[in-house]
């Protein structure tokens, strides 16, 4: 499956953005999709993930309560609604997919994901 991320941009502190990740192939039940981000000079980190078959979600502590991951089965698309954005959320955001139903404890492990999108830049100004 190929992934195409979009929706990034420049927003002020406290603003909102919605990222989209469209999959070119058909996503069946046994998929897990995630969002990761990488700020300049830092390692890539987990943001959120969703298991396609049952919608189970997991969030990084830093975004819990502000970000929401969701999916649209008909469109083969996963979304990341980002509210109350902060300057520290500035990063390139990547969507990723694995053709497995990951267990909850593995959602945040980037090594579990074999397909990656190209990334979309999110910049939050103070």
C-alpha cells in the first residue's frame, strides 16, 4: 500500500489543522495505521495510531486530549485532527501502515510499520 499525507501548513499557537493520509490500495481489517513526527534535529517520535478492524486508538502523552486519530473505511483514509496546537508540535508528520493488527503495546514502535508516506510539514508559530 502507498500512503499520501497532506494537510500540513502554518498555524498560530492554539490553532488547529487536520492531516489526511490516503492509502492507494485497499485497506482490509488487518491493518494498523499511525502518525509519527520528526522535529528538526530530533529523532522521529510516535504521535497516534489506530487499528483498522476495531478502531482501537493510542496516543502519545504529549498529544493526548488535543489530537484525535480517525479513519474513513470507504475512502481508505486516516485523519489526524490536531487542536490546541503548540510551537513544540512543529515537525514533519509522517503516516505509516502495517498489514497487521498490532497489539496495543506495539502501536508506538515505528519498527512495526513497513509502509511510510512522504511527510507533511506542520509549523506552529508563537
